[in-house]
C-alpha cells in the first residue's frame, strides 16, 4: 500500500521518466564513476573527444532541464561541467579557490531521481577554470550560480550530495532513491 505522499512521489517520477530517463545515459548513485575523483589529470588540450563531450553536456543539460551536469554523470572521466543557471557555460578543470558565507541549500540531482537533499553550501565563491574557448578565467559567483557550481565541482571531485547530507537524512535518501529506481526499471524493461 502507498501513502498519499508516496503515491504522489511515484507519479511525479513516472511522469518525468519518459523525458528524463529514456536513455541509459545518466549514471545513478552509487555508480563507481560518481564516487571517483576525476579532477586529475587536468585537460591540457582540446581534441575531438573533448569537443564531442562538451557538445553532449550542453545538449543533455537542456534536454533534462537541469541546472548543471558533470562529465562523470554520463560516464566520462574528463573534468568538465556544464552550468545552466543564470550563468550558462562550460567549465573545464574547475577549481573553487575561495568560499564564504555558509548557507543551506535544497537540491536535486539527475543521479538521484526522486530525491531532494538539504546540504550546506557557500553563497560566495571564486572559481578558476578554462572556458569553452580554452581561456583561463577567474570569476566570482554568488547565490544559485555559486550553489550549482559547488554541486557540479563536487561531482568531478567524486563527491555527491549524499556524502554531504546529514546522518538522519541518509537512510531516507537511499529509500527514496531505490523506490524511484524501481519505478524507472519497471517502466523500461
Ligand atoms: Zn548532481
């Protein structure tokens, strides 16, 4: 039997799944590549594989209507993220060099369908990265831009928001995630 809350949640997952999960492209927690630090080696030159990966990240972030996407979420090991908040752009080799003003953030993640997690983030950050034209950038961000960048840079450091969640929330996260995975699997047999 489902409680109303569970039923609604399942329906939301079912409604979204056709659009979101009709390809086997997004890696779900706890896939090994999500737990792997892919920040090194840094990318030092652009080749066809990198160009194709950038293109795929840009397309998928739009298709999935996501705030951001990291390369390891689609099974690739290059340190590249796509940010799709107010700031939109590719970040290659991104490193957060400064952070301040801790805040609480409620987040979702394509690798955790059906799950919402409250984590501590910083409202103000400085990021060093290469843009799509391979120019070295040092840039300040705040608010949602900062939070999304922190979430995506975490991904390429092998850190999911599960790791940052409270001990109380962790079992709930796994329960909801497993339920959503069952719905997705059932509908794509
Ligand atoms: Zn994520």
